[in-house]
C-alpha cells in the first residue's frame, strides 16, 4: 500500500446542522432550570431571532429579564406580545404588573393587575395578583398621592420622548405642553418641547423656549446640548464651534447627563469625546436603550474600535429593528436614513390622532421600498381613524392612475416635488412635509381644492425656510419652481393663513 493511501480513502459525509428556534428555546429552558440566567437569556434571544413571531419564546425571555432585574427590557417584550403577537396571552398583564411595581410605576402596575383580574377570572396567577393589589394599596397609603404624581410625570415624559424619536412632533408638543402646565419648573419637558418645535420648523419658538430655560435654570446641560444641535442642523459653524468648546469642559456626574452629552457629541461628529462618555457608562453597567447603543456604535467605529462598534450595533438593532441597514460602516446606508424606509415608524404614524401625520404616513408609504407590505398591513386595513379623504389618498397610492382618485394628484405631487430636494426624509425634513399635510388638512376641512401644485410646493418650501431662520428670497424660490414672484407671494399668503 502506498504511503499516501490514507489520503485517497473516502472521507465521512458532512451533515449540515441548522438549529431551529425550538432547539434554542429548549436549551434556554434547560439553562433557566439550572438557574444560569445569563445563558438562558442568550439562548432565548437566539430562538426569538429564528422565530420572531412565536409569543411563547418572547414571554419566557421576558420572565428571565424580570428575574435579572431588567424590568424595562422585560416590559418591552411583554408589550410586543400584547401589541403584535398574541393579544389573548393574558398572563402578560400579570407579569407587566409585577415589573411596573418593581420600577415604582404604581399606576401602571394597578392598571395591568386589574386588567389581568378582569380578563382571567380563574387564571393561574389570580391569588398572586390579589396579593400584589393589596401590596400596591399599602404602598399607596404609605407614600401618598405624591408618588402617583411623580409616576404620571415620568410616564408622560417617556411618552413624549418616544413620540419625538418616532417623528410624532405635533402629538409630542401636545403632551409636553400638558406636562409644563402641571409642572411649570420641570425643565426636561421644556427642552424636549424646544426640540419638537425645532423639528416642526418653528425655529424662533424653539429658541425662545431655550432662552427661558437658560434664564430660569442657568447652565442646564440639556438646553446647552440642544443649542448645539440646533446650530449644527442650521449649519451655523461659528456657534457650533463655540458650543462644542463649552460642552467639552463640562464633566457631568449623573448617568442621564453623561448619556445626553455623549450622544450630542456623537451626533455632531466629536467621536473621541463621545466615545469616552458612552464607553464609561457601559463599563459602569449602564443598561441603555436603542439610542444609547446606536451612538456608542458610531462613536466606537469612528474612533477605530470596530469590535465594540459591532457589538453595540447588534444591541441597537435588537431594540430598534428599523435601524438595520444604517450601520456606521455601511457606505451605502443613505437609502435607509429616511423615515420612508423605516417601516415600523410609518406604521406607528398611521395610529396618530392627527390627520396631517396620517397623510404624511401615506406619502411615506408611496416613497417606501416596502410599499406593498405596508399597504397590506393591519395598521391600514383595520384603522378606524382614517377619513374618507385619507382612504382616497391611499387608493391613489395603490393605483396611481385611477380616475376616481385623480383629485389626489396635486396633494401627492406637491409632496413629491418637495421630495426631489429634501430626501431622504430625516427628523428635520419631516417638519417640511408635516407643514404641507397640515395645509392639506385645513384645505379639506374648508372644502377647498388645490389648483397649482408647483406654487404650493414653492410656498411651503419658502415658509418653512423662513421659519427656520434661513436667508432666502421669494425671487430665488420662484425661479427654482419657474413661476412669477407674484404667484409665489399669493400662495405664501395662503399657506401662512392655513398654518396660523
């Protein structure tokens, strides 16, 4: 036998191994019973990735997060089940009640405990829920109504933050104004209100709010950060430089302030300082949200820490799946930057109480790479908020040339003209389109029609730029849209009348 005969002998056949969600779920449960919660969580997260629509996996993952004292993360999973996967999984209300009680949100704990009692009158956790309600009653008596007021304040502030992040600026303004009315010295609400007005294009109003904060609460870090953000978006480079120098000298102590400073510096391209603050928080065990990991990933990547950047990005996408595709290392990420390709953001806008936001959602759908999927969603088919006009606009987006919906053409084509210049649609650009659809809502309310979509687009762009404090002449905008200055002036007056 020759010396290389072994090399010619047939080798064993390779068998592929493709683990399923059930496989990782089983491993997670075994680890859970061994009380290895860290491994159990990892296995169940993998199971959820493989079978994202299976509520049992998500529920077990939420239970493990609760046992690890990660109550906010657990609640995100439980709300996901009730909102999207299986609303009849009533035990989730019991788990939510416990988690909210641990977080100190007693109103929410009461709500979910009572909901569980109402929906599951002979449920497995009935006695436990009764005990929890008794305990909550004792807590309420001990800490009196102040606790509930604080709970309500935190809940409203969190609601406003979520509205801002998802681009629901008019609703955010409404919530924040109600907070300020109740708590006139709650400066965080003023800062978020300034952001909301800024993104709606009302620059002077936003600046006035910041000035009030500086006057009555000098040195407010959130206000300083917002001032830098405003200057950055308006390309006021001298002020950007001055504000950066001020912020770099500040050494905040609180976790909230360190995160705000780090995120602001990352947004404005100061990645070294941003990474220093955000990484410091991570080393201290800070359990941040999707926005935290988003900015940590960017700061890490642009300071050469690619492994940390990829690890942080993985967590960012787990918490905010719509961010997938906008990785800092993705050179072709621009198609994903706009709201038009953040499908979950579009679907949330369909649930808005404001007609202009729902109209904006319809336009974003028309511009989206997932148009057909969004049009087929339950957020549209089961939406009882949509008016007859909005349903006609949806029909136009579906068909494009149906003669029955041709009156929608100027509504859509005005926005499409603006889109040629302002795309992808980010947080700032959203204010421009919301202004147009606010005008549309007023036109519908007054039973009027749109006669010149080019003049409408020109007027909207001019008014928006003026509100943002940009130096622009009517002559320049009229030339861009190939019309006379007198026509533009007429439509600018109409737009101003509607938005006032």
